[in-house]
C-alpha cells in the first residue's frame, strides 16, 4: 500500500483535490470537479500518465460526497493500492480560536460550524468536504488548515475597527484570509531570494478572490481583507472596500434586508457587476466595452492604493510578489500596477514581465518584483503531515 495524504478544497460548486506521498510529500496528482450538480466536469492531472477530463453524471458529481467518491475512483486508477493516511482540508475561517492547524474532532467541528455566518460563501462547503471525507475514511485523521491562521499574530491596531471595544473582544475584528497561499508563497520566496524574504514584502494574491498581505520576516503584519472575505480589493463578484453608509442607504431607501444584501455583496458585485461582462478577469481584460475598461481601471487603482498602504504599514518595501490566477498570468495587470511606482523603488522590466519570468523587475529596481505561482494544496499537505506527526509523538 502507498501511504498518501489527500488534500481537499471544497467550494460552493467545486472540489479541488490533490494526493501526496505521506513520507516524501511528492505529488501523485491533482484535479478539480467544477459545477457540482447535473453538469459537473472532472479534470485530473496525474504525476505520470495522460490527463483526464470529462463531464460527470448527476450521480457522479451531484454533491460533495458524490464528487469526492468520483475523485477517489479517478485517483485510484492512476495510483494503485491507494491508502489514505490522513485528509487535509482548507478551512477558510478559524475565528479567534484557531491560530494553527487542528485535528478535527466533534468539538472542533462544532466550533467550525459556528463560524459559518462569518464566511457564508465558503465555510459551509468546506465542512461539507469534511463530512464527505469522514464518511469515506472513518479511520483517517482529518486536519483543518485555516486561511485565517497566518494573520493571527497581528498587532491590535492592525486588527481593530473603530467600534466599541466590547465588539472587538467578542470577535468583530479583522481576520485576513488567503493565509495558506501567503504561507506557501513566502516559503518559496525564502528559497528563491532568502536575503529579500526576511525583509518587508507585499504579496498580491490576485484571483477570483483577491487580497494583499504585508509581511515582515515572513510573518503577516497587515492584510487588505478584514472581518469577512468582502473587504479590501474588488474581486470577481465581491465589491471590496465599501462605505458602510452605502449599505445603510440600501437598507433604508431601497428596501434591502440581510438576505438581499448578502446576495448582492457576494454574487452581484465586483468585476461582474462593474463591467457587466463577466467575473472572469480574462474576459473583462479582453473586452472593449467601456464598462469593462472602467472595471479594469478600478481594479488596478485599488491594488495600487493598497500597495501604498501596506508599504506604509511595513515602514517601506523590499519586494513585491504577484501570485494566484490573475497575478501569475496577466502581464498587462502587473504592468499597470507597477508603472509609475518608482517612488516605492519599483522599476519594471517590460520584456521579463511579458515573458512571465520569475523576476520581472529591472536590475535598477531597488524593490524587486517576482511572479511566484501559489500552491495551497502543497501547503495543506505539509501542515497535515506536521499535525499527524505531532499527534503520534504526543
């Protein structure tokens, strides 16, 4: 039997999964099932052999449990004698309680379920993946790896709002998200440029969900996301920074209630709402529609504003890193963000940027600029092994 670690990232309508060696963390394969329901589609890329892609029946991909069974059956064909030693789960919200990965027992599961109102777009689906994995692997440890944990060392001033202090003490504070991505990318930067990774670094995680993080010596100092995943940068369908007065206006003058506001803010804003084209950056960037052009300009402006703010929080800037789907693949976006940022020490190398090089800044740039692909699944596997090993020693 091949002892393996399975990682799961369960979203509202998708399931990302990957398989790693429990001993060496070598990757055996990874894949995704999108559009859970009647028209789910599987894509799987084994470490060896041809990729697999096909549409699933409702029985194969109708919900998270069915999707997980299908994913495992697909993995088993490419990896004979599969033995899942542990399952690592991406859990978006760990609240105040969880500052490191945790073995999921009934008490931990109940605590995570209680946090669902804080991340309604993610947490319920993360836990659906936990339930499915527990049913299929009743003897395997289930490990929660949190997107918020990376930011739990912030100073009070970085996490607080100007609300009554009792609300902060009860948990109404800035949590920050995308921590698993930031952990992985900061680790890779330490391998690539250790002399820089120990300094003042801003990482821009730019995808359908987007945020930025200021790090000092590899530790989170400030994040653009706050109490929820709605704050900070504009995203695919989420607005980012918003004046609370706008919400009061929508409630008092337009008749919005909590349910309609939730639908608006999580599903009908962002690139999709502003451009009228799509929540997909590639489609918006390629569109000649004036509204799409405006949406691109707004997204770029928000990134530049947050970059300046994070540099202020850090007391300067020693490096900028782009990551995630947009950050890794959109040379135009990176150029628009960096041009005119010489005052922060950033000088872009246009040719290197167009070539998607790892280092896209000019030799004269005081603050180098990198493009580093993120790998949340690999980080989940590392954390899962650490928790399992620690539990065996205790």
